[in-house]
C-alpha cells in the first residue's frame, strides 16, 4: 500500500534556459496529478527539454500551489551538482521563479527550495518529504497571471447631511409684511374708528367728503 507521503511518480526531465545550459534532473511528483507530468513530457517531446524563457516573482508561482502539481527536481548524479547549484543561484539572484510553457494552458514554475519559507509554507505543509534545501521545486499550474485572494470590500461610511448654512428669516418665510394703514393717504382705506366717527358726526362727515372731492 502506498503511504500518504510516497511519491506519485518519478522520472527524468531535462531543463534549459533559452535553449542553453541543459540540465537533466531527477523528478519526483509529491502532490498533484500524473496527467500534468504527462503534459510536461509531451511538451518536451520535440526538443527533448523544457525551455525556461520567462520569470515571475516567487509569490506569483506560489499562488498555484493549492491547485497545481508539486515536484522536486534533483541532480541525476554528483557530477551534475555544480550545474544544478548554478540554476539555484541564478533564481536566487533574480529573486524570480523560472517559467517553462507547456502544452494547453499549463506552465512549469521552478524556484529554489526553501528560498522563501513564508511564501512556501503552505507547500511544505502539504508533504513533509518535499525538500527544504539543495533542490529545485517545480509547480505545474495555470499559465498567465493568477489573481491574489481579494478581501471583501468594506462599505464606505455614509456622510451625515450638512446643516444648512443659514435659515430663512421669519419675515422672509412669511412674506413681506404690509404696513398698517394710517387713513390719510389718497385712496387709503378708512379705519373702523374713523368710519364710526364719520357716521356719528355730521361735521366730520362733511369734512371728509370735502377732502375726497379735492
């Protein structure tokens, strides 16, 4: 019976950087799908190598860990160790993972083992047999940009309505107040008291009628 951490597949793949510096590597599939390895083998069929032509930040490669296949790549023999160390140093110096395009929508991402523990913590929790140092780690996953997890948006606070700069004056709200009539202006209305005096005093009535006729 195969143990939980037993390799799912072992074999050999040859790497290259822009068609040069060929490096045969012993490959162990620790997690994922054997069919992803089959895609990698098929992609190397014509050139007999997986050519690394692109680079991405380590965390960009690590985003594919949860859904991709995880490989460990080691030297075929002690005589290959120097060339292998040169690959590891190259990726460390660039602080980038190498990318080899595969068939379909897949790519092989290569990065030094243990170079970024905080980024690769999730990877090492998946399988205790994944190398920590001296090896290259491969992740076969989706090619192209993969978005980082997005936090739930926080609703913007609603601003309280601003208080009006000024309120309408009471007189403006009620409209213009007409002055009370004095009774002496031509065409003005006669007050109630004047009207009563006019009808109760004949002399005053004659005086008022005389004023109206002038």
